[in-house]
């Protein structure tokens, strides 16, 4: 079966973002961009399934501007067989991304779509679940373990307070959590070879999907600076404040 | 205009997250119904009916809903969705899984992790791990929201809304619950814990770290964290590390013990509702972000503090 | 490179015509020139930073002479990084309580080489990103995130290429599940463009005796911040330098403060690393400099957005080693072409890249490889780089010998003489004296300096500062700062010199925990910003800086 992995080009997670003082967003000019870390985990998991003989082809997909090609090339350098860039220069909401992916799912007919649980820029955490709804497949979110056999996927999920194991019928959507795997490095020889592998570049408009924005970002600001509070004089005073004032006990 | 709040519960108990999400749901200004979808969830529904300010509780009871599996739960919500223009869920593992699926089926763009409701159509939410805050306005007639409950106080009890039974939708049958492994230890998972107790390099040794920090954590039913310096020195294991290169936590209460407050650590816990710092050095940077600071010898303070606190198990459930 | 692995790992290797280590101005200029004169050559540039510019840090006021030579039509282009011409040049002498700005007429009396007319205030990182785009358009392959960890030698002992660092090695040196031996990149010639105190350059200099007969290398540490200032405080095109406070007369160094566009101000402080007092903390000197009442106002209502540090070469004319060795050459700051009084080096870096590239292209064209590029070595002193550096060769020695005030005054006079008399100086060519690490004096001879606590408004602590460099390193990898002799560190660096590493490191990498016999040297390698100061200044040369995994270290943006 084929596996589609969606990868997003985001501000590198080591870079401390700066909010523009005019409130229009976060400064991204000249800033290092990288593959969303959860998507790296998704690519790695797909590659392991192919190496185990469960999948035959891993296709890396991204929706974004021309530079997103670099992100797809990284996925290919890690080992993905080919890539698809759905090109658009405007920001797309998760619902639109899900619609684009569902169009690609209809074309490619994969048995599994693996995505990161959230992108570290917008932290929306929606695309996998939305995609699953649009294509009528089950979804297993926050996967920390994935076993595929006999047309089913057994997924151990990280939930509040512990782990839950579910079994979903394929085809299915899985979103990755941090502990699913440790992604491999894209080695230099593979990066060099990735340049000549197939990467289809298609304009978003060609897919006939409604990608119009429904939400408007009115402003982007820095989080309120935490101010120092008070110093208490004793343990007793501390306990009292925590219980009566802060209400956290 | 009415709002449907999807309750977070474990069938026999209603989670506190529901009460917090309710505060946000009520802020939308429309009557709120709470959906309790589970199996043998009467107790949870009862508890929900006692939350103040709601119109009614809808109870959907079916074995397929016993473990909060996404597909049957979404099907049930969808069957009710027509009557509501806002569907709200706490941003728990269940809420985060169910809400977007509902949104897509309703062709609605979701707003995730709302931290403040400015108007029925305008919300604040964090992006870039909380390093920036977006104010988002929706132009949609119908909306789906998930709520970052750490930002809301729980709605009060004292109401008595009617509980109405509704049909659970048919199980789509494409998923199956295999098993659950809820952490049995008194210690919750660090990133989901309500309370985190963290130790720094000042503890001086792995033995002292266990001796001093763990009893306090046990007392509070808290997860245990550590500063990078403490981890590097071998006083705590790697997966206890809180901070920029470790875990990012947003508990209700974060107690930093013997931690100086390097910004890399603060980056990992700055979204905690309440920060307590205990340190010998009154000038340590941690006091600049702590709501309550106690300057003194942690080896004297900690045992006293642990003894002065009510045990976590004595507290009311939820 | 670890010698611990029993068998040499199987390495993939690939051949190019030219391998360049470092995507800074020198490396990129060399790459571009190679493709301009010999487009058929395969040229690869390796860069250890996560992207071009990630490890580039400079003031910077740039003399476009290098870029003019490399890209003669650049001024006709849109969107170049040279957006802010210098419009005003100020020189201040600070005392604790006041600041004296040199009047305009006195500025005019400075030797012509010191004038900034026609120069630009830039982000050197942005310039490098711009050069990289041009290089790639010409067919240069640039690979970021790959650190060249060692040189590879052929059977004749000539440099045949570089070996990239292994990935996936555990902290204890054992191989993890993702272990990948670094690839070998072979070339007919290898150009080392690593910047000041490059690790491969250090090896080449040592192995081939390139410093024989040359003066010792000299360095400074440059610490820089980028600030977004209030619009009413912003004066684009303003270049400001200062001497004096907070440094004493015997410690070389000074500040720079440049107004770029977009309300950005680049501010920094250089401390010459031949300082004697082991209690000196360059980072804290910089922080307190910003609190001076003549300096502080520009930062009011502003916010600090970036921080970083890098060693800067100061040896100049006397210290440049032999540039060529069998199979390769040093270009840029790896050789050490900074003009100290002008505080400029990128122009010479670009010029040296061009010269080296010309020599390489000619050699390959004549069917040569893996030999010495004698034309490059023979030509530089008579060319533009030599002309630039020869005039100022006595400035640093005079400054070091006679202290800041007398030294600079004499240096000013000397520069006039060399300017007027074609390079002649009554001093001849002065030598530098001791290497920087040997200048450190025992702690017993000095008093601790009481630095003020950071105010959190214009001055900050080290860790908050390192945070803004975006530096990152995987925790589970061998520590890249190699301590040769741990016992020596305790009995000398700590006992005799009171742990200067805890002060000269701008990133808080080094700490001494505990006291007396219990004292432990803690190396927080993850904080490292790759400035190389420890490699230079450790009094026993006990610390050897090696590149950690590629793609790590700081991620400077617009620095």
C-alpha cells in the first residue's frame, strides 16, 4: 500500500520567534525554516513501515510556497519515494489543508496517511482529524506506537493520564506524538540524490478545492509578561495563599 | 443561538476540565447544553447537571461510547449538531481528537486552544508554543472551539439542570478500543499534570532529590520535574527535565525548588497558572516570575511544607 | 575525531573539483569566482550552521571593495543587502561619568583609511545569504548542516578532502542506532574558510608548519546584540565607536554601535584577548557599557532581539600564516585578514576568496591538483589585501604595548606616516609579543572586578542572552569541547587563574562547581555559540574546540 505523509515548512523549533511590533504577525524574514518536528516523526514512521514490507511507497506532500520544496526534498532525502507540492502563496487554514489532502487521497488511494499531531507554528492540531472526516476514515491521534497488520492498525495513543490502545481499520489516518520514534538523519549522500527524485509541483487552484479563509487574525501580540508576585514569610503563609488566594490546593 | 459543550468525563466521574470549558462556553453569551456521551455515565451526567448556568444536560449512553472512541463519539455529536451554532470541547486528548472531526463534517474552520473569549466571534489563542498570542475573529455562522482549560476558572456548582436522554448514533464500526493503561502511580504524566514539583541543582545529589522532592510531589499528587542543571548533574532522569530543551508544561501549580530560573527553564513553565519558588538566593531570577516566593533553606522548608499540606487523596474528586 | 572506534567506519565518498569549508564571505566569494572563471568545475561548499548565516556574526560596516571586485554590477540590482550607507561617523571616549565625542574637525584629521565614506552598514549574515543565492544560481552546491570534522590526506600527505562529522554518536562515544559515519568529500583543492580560529585550519597550520616564521596569531572576542529601538531613537546610517570605559587603559577593546534600517541597531563590544586580568569578563564589560549614560538612551523603549559572540582576528600583516599547503589553502579570517583599526575584515575575506579561486582555477586548468597554490601565497602582500593591512600593521602592537590612550595616539600617527610614505613606518614592523593565552596573569596579582547586577532593561544575564542566540545541541553526543588534561585544569585554570573560562565564555559553558578538592569543571556544551574564545584563551591551551554535530550551534538571524 502507499502511505502519504504530510510535511509542513515551519520556523525551526530552535529559533525564538519575535512578534512584530506592528502586531501583524511573527517575524519570519531570513529566519531558518525546517520541517515540523512532528512531521519528521511521521516520515520516519512511514519509512519504517516500508522497510518492514508493509508499505510499498511513501509519498511526501506539502502545501505551501515554492520554498516548501526544500521540506519535501528533506523528506525524500530521509527516504520518501517521491513528493508532491501543492503550491500556494497564501496561508491556508487546516480545513483547507484537509480538503487538499483529501483530493490527493482520492488520486493516490493510499492505505495510510500519517501526519504530525500539530504544527509548531499555529499549534492548531486539526488536519489529521479533519482529513479523516472528509474521507470517511478512522483516525488515531497522538500515536506513540503503530503496528500495521491484516488490514488494520493497532495504535497506542498518548492520552491524558496514560495510554490507550485502539484498533482502526485501514485505510486510516494516524497523527504522531513525540515518542513514536526517533527520526533518522538525512545524510549528505541522500540529500544529493534527493535532488533528482520526482517532485510534482501543482498549483492549489488545480485541485478545485475551496481554500478560502474563514477566520481572520486581527492581531498578534506578545504574551503578557509574567510579573513577579510576592515573597511570603513562612510555609504557613505559603499554604494559606495557595489554598485561599490562588485556589490551587 | 445555542452552544453545545462536549463534556470530558470517565463515565463515573465528571472531569474538572468540563467545568473550566463551561466558563468559556458561557462567555459566548448563548444558552449552553452539555453533552455527556459515554457508557453507564449517569453519574457524570448528574454532576454536569449541577454546574451553574447551563440549560440542560444531554446524556447519550451506549457501549460504543464507553472509551471515548473518536468515530462513535463524533457520530453522536453530529446527530445533535443541527441545533447548535457553537460546539465547544475542552482541549483534552478526547476534545482535541473529536472537535476537528466534527468541524470538518460541518465544513467549519475550528479555533483551537482558546485562552480568552473576547466576543462570541473573537478569541485569543496561543501560537508558537505560547510565545505569541493571536486574536482571531471568525466570520462563520457556526463555530467549533477547543478550550485551553488552564486559562479558565471552573464554573461553579449549585445548578440543577434537567438531564435529557438522547440517542447515541450508530457506531461506524471502523475503530475498536483494545485497552487502556491509565497511570496507576500517584504520579501523573509531566505534560498533563495539574501540579508539577520541580527540583534544581541545589538539591545536591540524586538521593537528596528523591528524599526531598518526591514526598512533596506525592503529597500534592504532582508530577516531578527537574531543571536541566539537575539532570546534567545526574540528580534526576532526562525525562523529568522541564524547559526549552525538555518538556513544556502548563500546570495549575508549578513549584520550583532550588531552581535559579534560567530563562531556558522558565520557557518550559511560564504558562503555569501559579508559580511558587523556593530558593536560598532572594535575587534568583525565578522570583521575577514566581507568584509566591519563599526565600530560605529548601532542606528546612520542604519537610515543613510537605507536612503542612493536605494529602492529595483527601481532596474531593475532580 | 574519536580514535575509539576499532575499525575505520565505511565512509561514502564523493569527488569534486573544489571543496570549500564554510559559507561565510570568503568561502562564498571563492565559490562564486570559481564558477565565474571556470563554470565547468564542480564546487561544493559545506557549512556547519543550519543555514547560511546561522553562524555569521559581525558588526558590520563593510567596505564594498571586495563585492565590487566579485560582482561588478551589484549596484544595479534591486533588493541587495547593502541598504544603509554610512551617513555619520562618531567616535567617543568614555569615562565612568561622561562621554566625549570627538568633534567633526578632529574626525577629519584621522587617516583616510579610517573614513567610512562609501561604506555600508549591513548584516553580514544577510550578505552571505545573498551571496549564497548567487552561488547556487551559478551551480555551486551548498550543503548546510554538515560539519567538516577532519582533513583527509592522500598517500603523499597532501590534503585530498575533508571528512564530515559522524552523526548519531552517544555521549560516551559509542554508536547509537542512527549512527552514520560522515561522508568524505574529495577535491583537487580544499579551501578552508572557517573563520577565525577554524578547527581544520588549526590542524592544517600545525601539520604543515604554516606559522613558521610568522608572528603569533592575535584575537579579540566580539560580543554583539541586535536591538529594535524606538523610532525616535533611530538614526539609520550612524556609525559610532567608543574607547575607554568600562575597560581600563591596559585592556584593549571598545564598542561599536551601528544603526541599520527597520529601527534596528547593532551594538557590540570587542575585548582584545591579550588581557591580563583573569577576573575580566568580556560579557559583563559589554553589559555594563550599555548602561553608560551617553549610551543608554538609544535603547530606551527598545527591545533586544538577538545575541551572539565570535572571536575576531587581530594579528594582521605579521600574523598571517603561510596560506597554502599541499592540496589547499586558507581564505578569509581562517588566515586572519581583519584590519584592526578599521574593524573590517569581510572585504579582505572576499578578496582572498577571489585570489584563491583564481589560483585554483588556473591550477586545475593547467591539469594540476593537490599541490600548493604558490601564486596565491606569493601574491597577497602586493595586492589589495596586503596594501590594506600593511598600513595598519603597527596599530595593534602599539596599542598593546602602550595602552589605550598613548597607544592609539601613536597608532594614529603611525597610520598617517604609512599612508603618506607608501607603507614606511619609523617602527618598521613591530611584533605582537606573547600569544593571547600567555598574557593571562595569575589571579593573585589582580583584584576581582565588581560587575553590576544586570538591570534587565539594557543589561542582561548570560543565560537570557544565550537564549537569544537560538543555540542548540543534541544532548546525547560527545562533548565537543575537548579538555586535554582535567587535572591541569584544576591545578592551573582554577587554582592559579581563578577559573577565567567561567568569565571569558560568552555563553556560560564553563562552571566550576564545588570548592577545593571537590571542585568539578562542568562543561555545558549545549550552550556553546561556537565563538572559539576558549580555544584561544585557555592559559594552558587545554581546551580544543571541535565541531559538534552539523546543523547545531547558534541560529543567528540578521547578525
